[in-house]
């Protein structure tokens, strides 16, 4: 499937990384559902030196990694594709529904 990238702004300073509040950052997530998506995402970000323990909302439909703005060229070079806020909302809604169906009896 695909790794998708959503542009955002830092809501706080990221000490040690050099990102200041308000600067461009990117949400990096898989468009695959469940464990396959988690695996794809972790393999992708590992190529950038991002550690699996830095995942945001691990194991949920919202699972993603945050990347600083300076990482965009590498994200795209490795095959990530940009998506809009509308596309992100649709993807998260689909992933949430799929996750709810997995848990339903």
C-alpha cells in the first residue's frame, strides 16, 4: 500500500530535535489497516532513524509518527505521498471503522 504524509504545524517546541512551536512538521502514517499498516509504518520510519517507541497513538487507528519539516525530501524520496487534510480525515474514519469492526463480537 502506501505511506502518506500530512502537513501540520508543531503545537509545542521539540527540544533536542530543533523544531519550534508553529514550524512545519509532518504526520507520517500508513494507509493500511491494522498490524500490516503498523509494520509498514515502522519499517518506513526506521529508514529515517525514527525509533518505533516514538509512535503517536500506537496500535490505534490514529497511529502515526511526527517528522520535522526538514525531513520532507527524505519522506518523498522513500515513497511517501502527500495528502490533504480532507484525505487524512477520510483515511482516519475508514481506519476507525475497520478497527471497530475487528473488536465487534
